């Protein structure tokens, strides 16, 4: 473990100003016909991505006077929703992507947070309710080919876990783009040339469940108690199927399950998606947290949380960067603020913040990049000035040091 000295307030102020200058110069901009500014990821990732919808909400939390960024960001994606209900996975300068789902925080829950941030826009709630309803309908229609009651992964990029062993193991051909016979496909085309796909993934189904619960809350806000009850009932069925098909009681962990019903036992950070979306009751979630996430031999490495448990044999440093098979990811760190306080884990969350702030305050290579080495805290060379890392750093130094 590399131990960095605690940064001084002067250093933190300097870093804060550098980040804000970078954000205002490069990351806040109009895009693709948006009503106003949205939040870009980095120069490495062109345009905006569904996986990063939470960035706009996080910025609005940090800078309440710019609360419309979260609304603009969501509305941009909803404006590109297909007639069938699919929400795009990215919006670039010259391309809108429909090749994968890549929903890593439920769109419905992000919408609810943005609705709360923008209470003066009376139409926004109805827009979100209608759009997320259609999105969930598309998932039922196009991503439930095995009729298990759960939605399915068609390719690795559905999860956003690039280069993870969970997506490149035992003949899993599609750890990246969605292709059939070598030809890239849209996300509504089932895979036909894989030994293991379609696959049931806990993180995808956690978001599926989260969307049901978010729709129930939106329906209540709209004065539709019958529809709210219906969404809760359907969400409850998703949750039950997750425990029946994806939960290993011995291990107390959720795993991917291939099309043959075989569990693929890799302890991946997808467990945090399951916690964040409320699939587990708090008592069980805290047990899982203690056994795995706060265990120094699993996920509580010197710089938590690695994308795969450090005790898992599939935890291998396989690339210089953008590896969800090894590194601790800025996305995971930023999203931790959504679920750790709800479990009563504020002390652990603040310790996580301290370690990340310390590492990035002393980085001499990559500037606020995508990921950290879980043992040394050294950054990979991937995607400097990365939105999630910058946002997490800003939130952390404000909370910990009042900067």
C-alpha cells in the first residue's frame, strides 16, 4: 500500500479551482439539441452516455444554482427515445447509439432525483413517467427472451463493465459490442452465436427493479395510486426472481447466470448496484457489506472498491486502463454516495473519500482519471479529467474538509 500524506487545505483549494476551471471550460455544454448545458465525461469518451446520467444529478447537488443541468441531461436522452421505447446508450456528435443498454443506475431513480432538483418544471414529472414506463415496456418486450421474469444481457457493454472477467470467461464471445455472426446489432436483436448468452445479470436486473420502484413513486406524485400499486407488484416479482435465480445463499452474493442456468461465480462490484437499487433489505445489505465490501481481503482494499474482489481468482490486472476486472473505478466511488448513507455507513463512506482524495491529491501523472490501482492508489493512464472522479473529489473535499 502506498500511503500518501494528508493534503493541506491549500492544496485542496488549488485542486478544487483546477477542477472547476476544467468543468466550465470543457464539460458543461449544450449538445445534440439539449435545452441547456449537459455534463460531458472526458475527452476519451465523446458525447454523453446513459451510464453517466447520474453525473448531471451529482453536479446539480454540488452546484444547486445550476440544477437545470440534471434536467437537461435527462431530457436529451428522452428526446432520442425510439417509438418502441428504447433509450439510447450514448449520444455523440454524429451518432446516437442503440447497440446496448448500459443502464448502470436506474433511469427512473435518476429522474426522481432530477425532478426533486427542478420542482418548478411541472411537465418534467409527467415526461419522465411516460418515458420510463415505455423504457421498461421495451425491456419486457425485447430483453426477456427466456421468459424467466428477468431481463437479459446480450453483450458485455450492456453492463458497462469493459474488460471484466465476468464478461470474457468460458466462451463468452461478446464482452464488448453486440454482434451476431460478426455484424454489429442494435440492442433489440437476440444473440444467436454464443454458448452462454443471453445471460441474467444482477446489476441489470437491479436497475430493472429500481425502475419499477421509481415508477411507483412517480405514479403516486401524479395522483395515480392504482398504477403505483401495479408497478410495486411487478417490481416485487422482479425482486423475487432475482433471489430465486441469481442469489447464492451459501455465499450470500448475487451472480450472473448463463442461458443454461449455470451461475458464473465471479464476485464483481455489480453487488453495489443491487444494494443501491434497494433489492436487499437493509439488514441483509449490511451483512453483505460486512462480509464483502468492508472486508480487507475482498473489496476493502487500501483504495476501495476494486471492480472484482481481490480474493476472487478472476481478479487480474489485464489492461493498462479501463479495466473492470481489476481497478477501483471513479464511477463506483461516485455512486457510493447514493447507497452508503442509506445503510448507515457514513463513517466508511468518509474513509473511502479520504483515501480517494489523498490519492488524487498526489497524482503526478493522470489528472483525475477514471480509476485507481486498488493496492497502491496509483491511477491508470485512462481518461484523465474524468467526470465521475472530478465530481467525487469535489463532493468529498466539501464534506470532509469544508472546501
